[in-house]
């Protein structure tokens, strides 16, 4: 795993990509040679992608991702964060206003115990009008969204791998890096950085566009617009009462010449104000809900350059298909976490990957009986065989399947080896003492070392599978990242 990943959304930046990469490599090399630069081209209308491809050819640590269309800055950032594999991940803009030379400062501050360190631009190399627009935007957003946004903080920040892993869980359609970071929490701080002048062009964020974005974001993060709608409706209603009293006064003084006009105007203001203000905002919220329930992908990738994180010996070429990687081990052995690590590495090479586990098996096929611990080997074997056939079906469509389950029947194992061409099996062997240490539900506390054949209520023996491709004996010095790398290496060696 590289120590540092840098994620940069790129749009209309063909004139600065070479300079950006040059300065980044110089700055990052002062920390480590083990880094990656991920340039996410958001379907720029210029030649940015060609410049990115050229940089990837010059240095394998530079990686390019091209989206299928323009999805917007924060979705492009999400695409980069989804594949970034560093211990620390830097996010910055591409126009060189975020100085690459400041990355060591952010990194050193993070090592003091912070999960997020943001760059605070006290002095901006921008016009007074531009600074005023930014200040108004963030002020509006803070008031409407319900939590503070500092207009001095942009996207330029460093985040720990823990933050990035949790960021990936937030898949709402309306994206804002700073907003999601605020929702997540974690220990954070900011340091003062001088913002440089733009290397090229000018910002595409006008005041009207910023105001529109602010309103949409506050709709996604707060219910304040609904409260504002109620306030506006009540205000208009109060105004209508005042106007009504005024027209009553005119009626009594004989100054009102049109009979019935006053009551008509008052009722129109009253009803119209309440309905239009309230239903209008409700309509916006329904629109946001409509966008979310469609569950469309946040972005689509058209092209991706080979991963600098995977050396030639463990790079999985895109022509490898029909593969199933099946990971087994007792509850708490770390099989699901390892499966995710392996899946992330394969996705980073452009592979299509599906993850399945025991919970997904029950979700797809259901439990044979309500009490799944007592329905016998025959029924459990039938269920497991259906699951194995599902894995083969998915793999036959050109998708790699990563499967993790507690145990493996010898009948299912034999069927997999015979019927799945790219079948690969891993078993995690973890001692009882370590399982107890990882055991928040205390399911292992009542067993001694000789009783692990009937653990956690299982009515079947839980034995090591016969001749797995990899048998991991527990080693406290190995990280999941190391295990995932070994899985990729062994898998590649077997399949090729």
C-alpha cells in the first residue's frame, strides 16, 4: 500500500497537467517515493485526457481515470477516493491554486493525531469580488445546512485511510466533500496555507451558480428550507391579516369603491401564500427523494489507466473472467474485511467485482427454517450448493466474484473445482485466543480449544477445507493489506 495518494478532479486543465504532476512528484518525494497521483478527468472539452495519458506513460505512479461524461467536481473526487489506496489521501484542485508544496505540511500535521487536516487560505490570490462571492456562498450554506462551513477551507485536505473507507459509505446523489466530512466527524483541524494564483483561466463558479449549489446542498443536509417555507407562509398570512384590517377600515370610511374586492384579495394572499411556499419546498424535497430512490451510479468510468499500485507480477489483466475467489474462516477471522481489500484491488485494475457473503446468501435464498441452526446438513448443503451455482452464474457474465462464508462443505468444494474454471480458495486459520479477543458478541467465551467444531450454534462440523489454494496461519505481524497482496499474487499465478 502506498503511503500517500493524491486525488485531483481535472476539468479544462490541459495547460497545467504537466506542471501539476512535476510539482506534485517533487513535493511528494520529500515524504516518500511510495505514492500515487490519481487524475480524474471529468470529461473536459479540451485535451486534458491526452495530457494525463502522457503523464501516466512517463511515470507509473501517475494514474488517469476518464469519466463517461461530465458528472461534476465532487463526483469526480468520489471516483478517485473509491480507488485511492494510500495510508493518507490528499484531495486538491487541478488549477494549482492549491500549492503541491504544502502537502508535507498537511502530512506532518496529520501525524500529530488528526484524521483530517484542511488547508485554510487566509490570504487568497483572488479579486475582492471573487472573495466576497465565496464568503456569501459559504455563509448561506452554513445558515441553511445547520452546521458551520468555513469559507477559508476548500477541497485541499489530507485524510486518513479510515476516513476514506467511511467516506465510501456515503453514496447520496448530491455530493460535497466538506459536507460529508462534517457529517462523519473524526478528529480534524486546519492549518494556514497561502493560496496561489490560478495557473490558467478563471473559475466557472459564478455567484448565481454558487447560490444554486448552496440551496441544493442545504436541501440535502437539513430540513431548514421546510421551516423557512412555514415561516414565509405565516408571514404572508400575517401580511394578509394586516391588509384585511386596512381594507375593513377603508370599507367603514367609505373609501372602498369595489364591493367584495377586499375579501377576495385577502383570501388570495392568505391561501396562495401558504400553499405556494409550502408545496414548493415540499416539491424540492420530493425531487431529491426521487433522485435518491432511482439509485443511479454516482459516476461511470469510460477509461482507466493501469494501476501503479499493482506491480506486473500481481496485475490482473482485464481479459481474466469467470473467476470466483472464495474465502472461508470462523466468525471473527477477518474474512469479510479481507474480501473487501481484495475486491478494492481488483476494482482498481478495472475489473468488475461482486462481493457475496453468508448474509447475502440468506437474503437471496432465505433460511431453510426459522432456526437455521437446526435444519440439518442436507438442507444446509442444498442451500450452499445453490449459492455456489449463483457464484458460477455471476462469474460466467464476466464478473469476478469475491465470496466469504464461515465454512465450506467438501461436496461444494469439489463441485466448485470441477465447474468453475477460475475457482480460487482461501482459508483463514485463527487461534481461539485471537478469536476471543476479536469477539464483541462473546460467542467464543463458552468454548475451549477442543469444541470449535460446533461453534456459534452450528449443527455441523467446521473443519479446514481440503487443500485450499492459500491457508493463512494467523500472524500478528501481517496486515490485511499484506494478505490481500498475497491473495492477488497467488490468484494471478494460478489463473495465468
